[in-house]
């Protein structure tokens, strides 16, 4: 089993790959092959890319693509009025899609972990405003998709 750092690296790579797929219109097999061969665990222009859990990386990419018809409307419903997903920065869009996939389909990963991980990914690319937006959107989605994970805390605080 991969460690947490490899999972974090897989999330970051998945967001980068989703962004690249949207910009270049490359398909899943070609993008996976490129990232697995040239990016993940490699050094590029002096930057070292961490080793990532490849199966998790692939699962995120394939899951986002297979479920995009459900993911995008869920994000749209959660975003502020007047800001549909199409108007959101393409990297933020990739982060939200990957995070929403995990919240919806990877119940083996606690919602709070998923939210924190994708807020950290947003922080790697942007300042506080975008990370805050990612946090707000994923938190709202988590409360809707996995309400049971948040109920015990609410009852304990009463």
C-alpha cells in the first residue's frame, strides 16, 4: 500500500494531467503514459516530481472522466450563483473535479482528508483565495454527499 506522500503526489499529478487533457485535448491513455513515463518520479528542469501511487493516479483520472456528467453539475450546483464551472480557472476546475470524484466515489478515504488534500493542491498553484474557494466548494459537497461523516461531530457538540 502506498504511503500518504505517494497519495498526495498522485493527486497533484492527477490535477496536472486533468488540466493538460483539457488544454491539449489528449486522451486518457496518452496522458497516463506521458505522466507515468516523463513526470511522476522524474526531474524536469531542476524540479523533482515525487513518486506517486500510479494506481491511485489512474483511478482519479479515469474516475473523473467516467463520471464527469455527474461531477460537473454537482460542482455547478455548489458554486456561487453566476459562476458556473465553465467560468472557473482551468486548474481550479481540475482540482474541483478530482476532489468531487473522490468525495462521490472513494468512500474509503475520509471526506476531511480529501478536502484537506485538494486544498493543499490548490495552495501549491495559487494563493489563499483559490484555496479558500476549493475548501468551501468541497466542504459543501462533502456535507451533501457524505452527511453521515459529519453528523456525529454535530451531535457531540450539542
